[in-house]
């Protein structure tokens, strides 16, 4: 059931589900959201980007501060950092939808589902599908958020902040894609031939960098659980180095076939 404007206002006042909001933005069944003075742009590269390489993905974004306005060119896509911080309770989900007045100009934003228990500042993809250049400005309303109440019986383990890897929890709007979390539960081969299973992806408490938690698929006496920074786990290596018996491009590479034993063949 979608919440009406009065329920949204009550939810904001009592549960603080939106911080830094404008009360005039509440309508019959939604609350408008606005852009801050910062955006993210994707840097153009001239080589294909491997989605298993976190360092390349994280370095592909450039933050730009907008003091007055920004010229959104035809066919350009940027990521708008929101003014508002969202904090959902365990029984509410939310959906961000485009603003009609902008979509009729050819300016679209992505539809965004927000899980119960999420907290953070989102960035929203904005596309200019028109042949014209538009000036966009800080504080401009770019979309609307609607709230929906979950049915009774939701368990704590399904709440976003309690998920196995809530990768975007407490984000500040400047976080790019973390698509490589899809590799949790997958098998990777080390360039020296052994196979490993990714248990999880954690975050270093000091540096905030992503850490791969993995275990060997063979018996070891020293440890059966290991960690390594994601940017090192997925980094490129010299395919011609002497100990690279698999001749692979990366330190660890995703595999489907475990039948080949490089160690014995070597």
C-alpha cells in the first residue's frame, strides 16, 4: 500500500526517513527529491572495462562540484548526488521515479528501488535524450520518492542493513558501482593454478576499502580462510611471469570448469 502525503509527512517527522528535505515538496502521494551541488561523471576510456576489476571501476568516476549550473549535453549521462539523505525503517520500502516536467524535455532519471533498512545519500543517473543542451542547477527537483509499507512478517535477516553484503549502506552519494559483489559464492583460479571460493566481501574499518574473504578448495595447514583487498585480488598481472602457470591476465580469474589441474600438469 502506497503512503499518502499526510502519512509521508508523519513518517518524515517521526521516523526521520528523509533528512534535509523541503516540506513544500510533499504532495498527495510522494515527496520530491532534489540535486545537490555535486555530480559524478564517468571518465571516457579507450579500452574495454572488465567488470571484475574493482580498481578500474572505482577510478572511472570524476566528482564535479557545481557552483552555479551545469550544461547537460545531448546524449550525456551523469550521476546526480541528492540533497536528501534517506533512512528507511524495517517496514518501509521506497521508489524513486522521474519528474514529469523533466521527462517531457527528454531528461530522464533511472527508476530506483530502495530496500527497507537502507540508509544513505543516493546518486541517481540522469540522461539527456534530447538534441538540446540544458542548464541544470543545484537544488533543482529531479524526481519524486514514493513510500510503500511491507506486509507483516518480514524477518530481520531480510532487512537491507542486515544483509550479507549491504554494499551501499551509509553511502555518501559518491559511491560508484560495486557490481563485483556478484562474485560472492563463485570459484576463482589463482595464477599459480589453485582454486578458491569467495565467501564474502567485507570493508576495512580504517581505509573503507573492499576486502575479499575467500577460502582454498584444497587442504592447507596454515589457514583455510584468507582475505585480500579487492583491488589486489582482481589486479592485472604479467602473463609472461615464470610462476603464472595458467597464463591468465589477472591474479584471480572466475572459472566454471574445475576439471583442469594446473598444479599436477606443471
